[in-house]
């Protein structure tokens, strides 16, 4: 029976290490005219790294869909593929997510509790905007400031900021310019994510029986 004892010790040690593991997520998004580049890097224990990048985002005018080229790197192994996403698919996905979240009791409370444990190490958002008309440029710039201010406000209210966010918008009144550069680094402990996930599953199972039967059949 000693081997069971040792197995349990190893299991709880590994579980403890998993719970205290700190995940660092680096998000980078750059837009310049028709060129877009999204990069997401997830790191744990300084040597476990997952990298995702979408260096090519364009619109297929024939099918009204978005074509995304995905590059992924896991443990030094790279893979590449192109994905076509239609507007109908995106709308349907958002509808399903909305329907599912609506029936999770206390979902917003669970999310707020998890967000409190997310640390924002860096948030920088710089943009250059211009639509070749001074009045329209002023209007677009004002809307952009409102959007950025609202997002930074939400981050400050729900997460822990370790650095003052940097947001900048440079208006160009005489030419058309569409450029943005977003850099964000966040970190959290796996234990808090596991707790939030378990609470969501627990509350999901408490949804009304007729609804549960219908969705499981789907």
C-alpha cells in the first residue's frame, strides 16, 4: 500500500504546482491600412510557451468572408493553416455564446471575481487616424477616444493595474491614415482560472431541466 501513498503525495504536489502556476499572456495587435498582425504568446514557468499569430487578415469579396492565416508554435513545433470565417458563422457563434452565458447563474459575479485576480503589467494603445477631411477626422478621433477611454476604465475597475495605461491618438486632418498598435501583458494564477471554470460548470448544471435536455440533444 506504500505505493498508493507515494502516488497520492505526487498527485497533490503536482496539483499544488499547477494551482500556483503563473500564466503570462502577451497580446500584440498591429494594423496599418490593409495589413493586420495579431500575436498571442502564453508563457508559464519561463520555459512552457505557446505562440499564436495571425499575420494575414483579408476580406474575400466573393463570399463576404474573412480569411485568416494562423501560425501556431507549441514546444518549438510550428504549424500553419488558413481559416475562412463568414459573417453568418460569427453571428451564430456569438448567439450561441450569449444563449449559454445567459443561463449560467451568477456568471457575471464569477467573471468579476476572476478578473480581480488578473494583473495588467502593460497596456499601450497608440493610433494614427485620418479621413482626408478635418471635420470628419475630428469626429472619428472623438469616437476613438471614447472607445479607448471606456476600455481602459473597464480594465482599471475590474483588474489590477501595475502600470499606468498609455493611450494615444494622433489625428491626420489632410490625409487618410488608419494605423493602430496595441500592446498588452496580463498575468494570473492557474488556480483562480480553475476555480472560475469549476463554478461555471457547477452553475451550468443548475440551469432548468427542459433547457438542459434541449441543448444536450443539439
